[in-house]
C-alpha cells in the first residue's frame, strides 16, 4: 500500500447544540495549519459552517467534512513514531435534533468520535441521542469537556453525568487547573505533569509547570483511579500494578487505553476551552493516540447479493473495491457530489463502479478531497479513506458501490420518519417546474425529508423532522433555488394503528366478457406482537389452496394498502397478516387479482380491527430559572403534557415532559415570552401514542371535510 493506514483517523465531532463542536473544529483547522485565521461561529466566519443560514443562525445544519494533518509530538514522551504525520478526516456534525440524520450517517462511516460536553450543562438531551447513535454503530469515542472557562463550569460533575446518564465508563486522562475565569490549563494524569497554554500565540505553544500545591492530592487520587482502570483492563498490567504501580510505563498505559477505547470498554475524558484556545492540541494528540485507525477495527460485513452469503472486506487496497455512499449534496459549481467511505480496494478518477441497488455501472469522472464546501481534486482514493465524487447518474444515500465482479451489499442506514409537514405551493406558474426540480434535489440530499401530494386536495406536503428543519428547507428553496413559494400552516404526521385481530374473507370477482378476474383470500389481520414497524406477513396456506406464485402478490397488496388507513387515510405503521385459506380459478386468477383482493380485504378488515389514530409525542426538556418553574409546568400541562420529572441544577430547574407535537407549534417563542427569554427548550421525538377519542373524532372529521356530529 502506498499509504500506511495506521496513521489515518476518520473521526466525527458530536454533541448537543451549542456545546462548541464547530468552534473546536475551527481550532483544529488553525492548529493543523489548514487555515491561517480562526473562524468564529458567533461572527459568522466559521469555515465548516459555510451555508448562509448556518452563518446567520450560528448553528450547524449539514455535516461538513475536511481533511487535515497533525504531527504527533515527542515532547509528551509517548512511544509513538513522531516523524510520521497523521491524516485526520473530520466530520463536524450538527447538534440540533432536527438534523439528527446528519449525525446518523456520519457515525455509520466513521472509525471514532469525539463527544463534546459543555462543562456547565453536562449531559444534555441531544448528547444522549448522539451517544446512543454511536452505541448503535459501535463507534469508539473520547470525551472532551469544553467551556471550562464559563461561569458554573464543573468538570467532575460532567464526568459523573457521563457515567450516570449515558451508562458509559468515563476515565479522565486530565483534570483542570482552575475553572471559570481562573481556568489556566490541565494536569496530564499519564505523565503527571501540569500543562498551561500560552495565550500570546493563541494557545499554539504550551509550557510544563509544577503541579499546584492545592491540586496535588486531587491529582494523586485521579491518577490512582486511572492506573487502576487501565490495570483492571489488562491482565499483564494488573500483575505489575500489584507488584509496583509505578512500574507501569507511559507507553504501556497508552497502548492499553487505546485497546480499551477500540473495544468500547471505556472512554477517556479530556477538558479545555476551545474558544479560549486551551486543550485542543492535547485533544488532537489523544485522537492520534487512542482512537482507532481503519486497521484496528474488524473487517466490514456485507451480503453477497448473488448467493446471500455473508462476506467481509478488509481495509486493504489489494482487496476488491467496496464503498458506501453516505451523503449526496449539490454544489453550484461541480453539480451533484456523493460522499463515500472506501472500505476496501482503490478507485481512480474516470473509472467505473457498480451500484448494487440499481444493478448498473456508474462512471466516476472526478474524485475530490473535501474541505468544507471546497474541493481539491485527487487522482485516486484508497481503502480506509473518505472522499467525494462527481459525474455519476444515480447514486443515493446508503448505496453500496463495488467492483462489478465482486459484488457485496454493506449494511445501509436507517432514518427516522418525519413527524411534521407544511403544505407548499409555487407563487407563479414559472415557479412550478423550478419548485419540483429544487424539491427533488433537496429530498435526494436529505433522507428525512419527504414530499407527498394529498390526493383529495392536490396540495404538495413537505414533511420533515421539526419546525426548524422545514423552515431551513423553505429558506433554501427561496435562496439557493430562487423559488418563490407560499407555505401553509404546519401539519402533524399522524399514523393509524389496528388494535385487535379480526378474520376476514375477501372474494374479488370481475367478469367483463372473455377472461375475467378472480381471487379468494381468507386472512387474519391485527397488530404486531413485536415493536418492529412494517408488515409482518405469515403464509399459512397448506395444500395449495392458493398457488405459491400468487402469495407475493397478496403480500404486495397489503403493503400497498397500508399507505392509507381506514380512519382518515393516514399510514398504518405496523400490522400482522396471517393468510391461511382461499381459492383460485384455473383461468381467471392471476397475480393482479390477488393483489387487488388484498387491498380490498385490508380496507374492510381494518375497519373492524378497532383502528385508532396515533400522534407523535415529543420529549421536552426545559431549562428554566427557579422563579419561572410554575409558569413553565402550567404551560406544559395546558398543552396536554405528561410530566416526567424535575431536576435542580445550579440555580436552574430542568423540567422534563412528554407533550404531543400538535400542541407544540410555536412553543419556543411562547416559552421566551413567559420566561422573559431566560429559559431554553429541547424537543426530541419520542414515540407515537393514541390520540384521545374526542380529539381523534375532530381530526378525522376535519380530514374528511365533514362537520363533527
């Protein structure tokens, strides 16, 4: 191989909104020499927040990728070859819950992550969401407790919350010297040295000072805990620990911590203040020292589509080419870009790849190494790396691209269903075609965005993950695509559910002269016993009552019918159908007859299966000063909220509740009013729940255009 993969890191930076992800990334770009001026989020100058809306709002909306290089210093005394330069592919992900898909698809292709936490707020709701996503994809991570310079910063409280709220095993490798305005540096527990960063050169250089007297006991206690954690993980070190704890060398500790991080046994914790340029270089060192390279992780698993057998691909250029497209975006200059993680083999610009979803070949005309929204052309990309490509015709998020002779389908990504919709219509006739093209591009970029046409009213409904998500999509339609549109009031994405099991017989018969249509099915329809979504179809036909070739058509008919529920035409999310009897006609029966019989059978049976309307419930967490607690809880109760608990934390109350989405439109604005702008809320989708009967009747009547009787 032309490049040593052990010096490659594919990492993501993930956290709750406002924990300092983009600021940290900007510092990394500055210290690694990629930028010569630090971009600030609050000034709208961050390199990674390149969209206009990101700069205006001070939030990250799309995950931006960049590649940078870091020389691992020898001054820390670590036993790693310091002459080598580490290549780090970084993805800066959004923190807002509406853009959780960006985190999901980034974590799917990364080898490690840096989880950022605010030293004041500790573990916040979205921190829990991204941590669970990292657990789902088994991503090793290190923790960085940021904003140590802020009033109320508490490093040890944040560590406790990581353990208690996330169920993680945090192991501090540093403890802070001072906090709030007095935050000066850190004590490195591995080298047992105190480090402070020089402010004159924006933290570019640091100096080692004696450990302050008032911190000697604390530092000794936490170093002892670190040595015990490391020794407890490694049997050989455990023996040395019992003989003489001081005999464990720095190199041995670093190697053991690295193995423990890779197999998710624990997460090292560092601290600093990215905004004040303290601790970011130590974080970069930790990324190189502890997060895995592609070689440290097991080979990627996939299914061979030709024989359905499981196969693996190792991160080796000699293996057949395999890559996963994890993001599609549109660039005004180069057109459509597909971001890919290369798992094995290599790919040259101008070569062909095989798309296992479409079963077609795609020509990749150019390859790019990304730096935010700018591209640097490259001739070839090798196993383990991340790049973007242009020139393809049909590649979607989650597609596996391979060598045509060695096909494999890698595990794709699952995305949450949208919970809110707006009706949109173009203002002028000239905008009609522009709007449909623009919406198609945005849907291709964002798998959580859906477009539906209401069959009864002809309205186009744009569905997304939350009000902010759709607000930004509509702004992008106006700014990037120059489409003038009118938007309607927000609409909740209701679902329907069948709650009891019923048996039903459906005979479909048509005679129009010549060959007719005939299908006869007897089935049981009811709710699923497990938590899985979709149709659970059980074929219990015996003795050939229905020929085997017609069974898939029956299943297809039920799946298609689930799109329109029996109450108000909302989709049925999950149900079970057991097909156990029926009959057919030698001449008149065909696949279409059985599909139509299943559709008609669903309509009749679902009405008898005690259907109910389901609404999305949001998990709401409000951080409010004590004096507004009564007003906040009273307001949530008025919105049909169910209180889930309260927690006092440094002069503020954290109120948790489950509230129907329908009652939360405009909530953030109302909350500002009742708390004089001093409270903040986080809204996260939680689950679907049955709508109370009187409200359900009103919603159904409204949808059907009839007065409530």
